[in-house]
C-alpha cells in the first residue's frame, strides 16, 4: 500500500545541507547535499521508520498528517 507523507525541507546554513523532517513521524529526520538527495533519503528514512514501527507492534500512521509551513519575520 502506498502512503504519502508531508515533509519539511529546510536549509541548514551551518552544515550546508538540506534537512528533512516528517511531522507525522516524530524523530524521522534525514539530510542531503541538495534537495533531490534530501528527498530521496527522506523516502528511505520513512520506509525504515515504518518498518521499525511494524516490527515493534506500534501503530503506523496512515500517511501525510497535517503540516503547515510559513515564514515569520522578526527584527533582530
């Protein structure tokens, strides 16, 4: 069965990589040197996380979950 998950992709200036988090799967985080690599690794990380949940008898999310990404401007 295919499942779709929302991911958050952000650039980390310090490490110079794209970081991907998966809101529906807390702790599922990966990175890549470019967007394509980061998203490919995200798919792998999601698959491994789902397999781990199944192996330990934990509930498996049905998919996407709710994600809202916006920008907030502050003066520093």
